[in-house]
């Protein structure tokens, strides 16, 4: 039942031969034979991804290199007998897994809720009788009928067709319905978008009817092949994952080297045994590892995810939040993403007047009542000569019938003309249905005065000869609209003989009045042009990658400002013929690609990634799924998108609007800024602790802070403050900055200098305080108590420093960051309570301090503020 690779594909085989190859006939299959084939080939369903598993989702959070470093630190703590420290670090790992896992699992579950569970029904010939079956029961060889409005349930080779047109946009990106014909020769290498003898699973019949034989089901269909291919396409890594992996590895290497060096130095100085040196090394490791980073990072991304959800963007994988903000290139599908994937009347040309523009979903308000009145006759003609139906659902037009008919009905509704009302006033008495050969349709209506009115629509070159001589103005109008890439239709009306009332096919109308010429197209989505302008302002390249016709793609690209000339379009054929070097040049200059196959779209994405781009891909069709999966960030449409596309994506747009992508980019950049702020705070405070420890070892002083005190600083007081930084609002105009270079680490030169400065100041001042207290007769425990308070206050000040990467803290009011104010105050208050609470005091080795020492510590805590403000001033003046 399957053609070998040596034979022609289904679309190139004669219709009569197909029956023989599939072991069937025009009389269909018997129930017994169909049941046997179903058992042999399986149900006609696509491969389904596994349901989200909470346990697996939680465990996936543990793959971060930083989590691995924390795990090693926990094990070392357990080895040297510090079970309390080991438990604390393990708790951090667990909390991070729970927060990130729950967020991701909820997103997966919501995505699964979007899956359409409607069962497609099919009309099939079984046992020589027409029966309606669930599409899952179809097998190869079934004789199947296709009708207007029906979803094609399997890949079908047509054997008979009548005025059949099918919307194949989910497979090809072609915005208009494609005319089908069962007869005729089609070459074997014909592109999928031009295979007129085939109807493919998942596409929708727009007009007409047809009879065909099922030639592929389930995973062997075109849709199924793409779904199966997704399993072999490795997912792209979001930029934050790449950067954090690198950062974590560097932290791990630094921790190992530093801990080993300090341990060796303490032994070399004498008086330190191996166990003590190991404990010192663990203490230093605890200082160096930013234990609070995994939790703070997860919280920062979760906050951004929540903010994006308000913009109707579902985040399926948390790192994708920041990834959208870091992307340097968006490869966007055209149909359904930048356009509505719904034909709309864009312009109406009346005699003696300039074109009148109409807007989809929005009633035009005109100050010229006469112009509105002149549009009414053409609107009445459009709704009378019409076989379609439309209705609004959730502020979205839906309907049945030919897309052109639907567009005409929407135009009528926008102009206040109702098909139902017009038919009541002028009942239909006869019709001439549209046929591709005759290229027009006519509808006859009985008027109250006894006359028969005829409404006609069709190709201008067909309609205008039916009209009175003065209608020649319509030819020039039609050419002008066609030259701008619009689909052109002429509408005319008049009266005809009463013979049209008879139950016979009326003769071709004549002596009509040309009411106007209209231009239709799949219009740009509202806000798409502005969104792409914002992308360009933010330094992000935008591609259009579509299966649609080059002319259509070029016009859309020019209107959106993506290209300057409609000829600057690269076709799939050019991509196929290009050498690796040529393809590299094409990708570097071209921004619009048309007649592109799914494989070629994937090839373009991979080539852009090789060129150093961080790529986000948008799309809604099955044809977009491989590229969605391979990109660093895949963005699928939630409303009109297919299940296959949504399963392959990282983000889902519930409103299908390209402007939501820009909102996501903004939130992603804010999230990345906040991640950097968190890292600055944690690394600078950790480095300050290392500085204190290293100086103490170098000057042969006792261990200034115990591991449990270091953990208290890193996990509790600092942990509260860094999580608070994750809630920071936008610092400035993030959409006016260029994307960060893909190769740039989380820490750039500016932040390294600032972090080092703050660490040296805090560590140096802290060591001086500790050594001076010992010099003046304070006990080691008391000195550690004072130093611990000093480090907590340093953290509080440094949290304020970290809030603003560019501006001075005095340029922004603290109440603009209420969460940071509450977090720093809460962390400080918690430490003061622990200092004076019996159980807490015993656990941390702390106690009350005299007032004069409190004053000294409070004054010293301002040192990092002064140092960082000086550095910011020098940077703004370009001295540094």
C-alpha cells in the first residue's frame, strides 16, 4: 500500500492508477478490510508528546552547573562534619528546584489546555455506503468526500473535484486558498504549495467539493513527517542558559583554585592541621559560591514570566524569558503572524473618486457622508452575491465559505449592510454559481416592483464587458490595484428579464452598471508595523520567512519597513541552489524569504546561528515547527497556531499579535538587567567575604567568620535582598539599547570593575574592623559578632548600589523600588532579631553590641556607597 522510493509521488500519478496502488476502488473498502488495515497501520493520529510530569520537571531544574557546584559544597561540608551547613545548602537547591519546577510545570499544563480536542469527522464510503466516521478510523485506500468548511482528515489524492479550493496556510504559509483539480499532469518535483491534485491533512476546504482516496495517515502524512522530524531537531539553548553555564563554570574553577590555595597557605604557615585547613577551604568555598543566585535567578525569571502573562504571553520554559530580550534576530512567519490570515477588502474604487481605504475589525468613521452613501450600493451587491457566512467570536471574525465571500460580508457589516436584511427585502430567486472557468458569479433577486435585480461579482476583465460602455474606467482602476499586490474584484448590478425566475440556468447578464472595483488582501496585523519599528530601534533584525508567493512577501516586507524594494526577496529555489558560501552571503544581507520549505526555514535559522545571531522564530503552522524548535527562542501562536507548533515553542502568544513579542522583549531585557544586578550583589558580597578570609590567613589571624555565619550571610540576609532585586522595574529605555553581543558574558568589563571595587572596599574595611577589635582586646567571638553585623550592613548598602547600573542612587527615589526597600529592611531586621534571640544567638555565635560600636559600624557601612558613586561619576564623565 506504499509506493517505493523509485516510483513517482502521489501527486504525479494518474488518478485511475492510484486506486490500484492502494488496493482499493471508487466503491471504497469493506469494513472488514478497513479494520485489518487499521490494525496494521495504527490510528490516523499524529505523534503526541508526553504529558508534563511534575517530578521530571523538578529534576530538570538541577542540571545547572551552579547547582552542581552547590552540591559539591554540600558534600564537602558533610565530609568535614558540618552537617548544619550541608543541610542549609541542600535546602537552597531544593527551594530552587521547587520554584522553577512549579513555574515550568504550570506553563506546560496551560499549554496542554490549549490543545484542540475537537474530533474531525470524515465522510467515507464503506461497504458501498456513505458513512460519517471519526478521522482516527481512516486507513489508506478509503474513498473520502471533501466539502466546504471541512478539515481534511488525511493526505488525499483527488480523483474528482468541482470548484475545489483549499486553505493550506498551515503547511505552506500561502495566505490565499489554492485551487485544486483531480485531473491533469503534475511533475514529480512540484513544490508542495503547487500540488493541485492533493489535499493534505490539517488543511481546510474553503470552497467546492471533491472525491479522493486516502494515501497517507497519521505520522506518514506531510504533517506527520514534520511532527516526527521535530524529535531529531536539537532544541536551541536560550542565551541566559549559555551565559549562566559559562559563569557557573568560571565560579566553580575559581572556588576550587581559591579554596586549595588558601588551605595550602594556611598549612605552609604552620600551626594548621589538615582538617582545620579543609574546614577553612570549605568556609572560603561557601563564601565564593553565590548560593542565593539559583533562587534569585528563578524568581527574576518568574516575575518576568508573570508580567508577560499579563501581556498574553505564556512562558513554557523560564530561561526563554530572558532569551527573548537577548535575541538579535527575529525570523517571523508572515501568514497569521504579521498578517491576519484572513482576506479583507482593503480598498474600494468608485468612478471619479480616489481609492477609499477600509480597515479590518474597525468601522471607518468618515466625515464625508456622501462618500459613505456611495459605498452602500457596492456593499449591498457584495452581500447579495455571496454564499459565505461570518460571525464574531471573541472579537475575531470566523465563518464558512469562500474567503473572498467572507471578506465581502465583513465589508458589508462594517458599512452597516446586513445580508439577512437585504435578502428579506429582495429575496433570492436564482443564481449562477462561481466556476473557475467562467470567473464570475451572479445572484438574482425579486424586487417589490416586480423587476428582477442581478448582483454580479468576478474578475474585472470578465465583469466590465458585461457593463455599459462608460464602465471602461474600471480597467485602469483594476490595473492600479493589481500592481500594488491586491487581489482585484469587480462588482456590478442591474435589472434583467423575468426569465431569471424560472428554474433554469439564467443567461449571462448584460448591460450592467459597474458599481466599483475592490482590492482584497490578507491585511497587516494591527500594530505590526510599529512593533517592527521598535525592533529595529532596539537593534533587532527582522526577517519574513514564508511559503507564500515572492510578490506578496515583497509587498508585505516593504510595507513593514523590512526591505526597501519588493524585488529584494530571496526564494526557496535560490536557497536550494546556493553553495555554503553563497548562503552565508544571502543570510547576511536578505531579510525577506518566500516560497520557503520547512527544511529551508530550518537551514536559514541554523545558518544565522552559525553567523553569531541569537535567533527567535515566530510561527503558527506545522511548517514552522522544526525552525521553532531549533531556534534559541521559539514563539508560537496560541489562537490560530497548530498543536505541533505550540509543542515545539518556548513561548506562546495567546493573542497571536506580533506587538506582544515587543512587550516580551522589553520584559526579557528587564529580567536580564535584574539578573545582572543580583549577580553584582551576590558576587561583590561573596568576594568581600573572601577578601576578609584571605587577609586573615595572610596576617595569621583567626578565622574571621565561621561557615555557618557565612551561610547566614549568603542564604538569609543577602538571600532576601537579592530576591528583592529580582522585582526591580525598568531602569531606563531598554528598547532603545542594542542587544548585548551574543559572545558577551553576564559580567562585562564595567560590572567586573564595579564588583571588584565594592568587594575590595567591603572586604578591606571589614578586615580592618576585625583586626582592630582583636588588637584592642576583644575576644574572637565578639569580634566575629561585630564583623558579621558589619557585613550585613554592607549588604544592605550594596543592594542599593546594585539597583541602578548606570544612574546614581541619588537620581532615583527609593520608593520606586518598594520590594528592594522592604527586602533590605527585612533582611537587616531579621539579623538584629537573631543577634538578640537566644536560639539564634547560640546558632550564629552572636549577641548584643554596645551603642558606640553600632555607630562606628553604621558609618563604615557607607564606604561602598561612596566608592561606587565615585566610580559611576567617572564612568559617566568617560574618565573610566
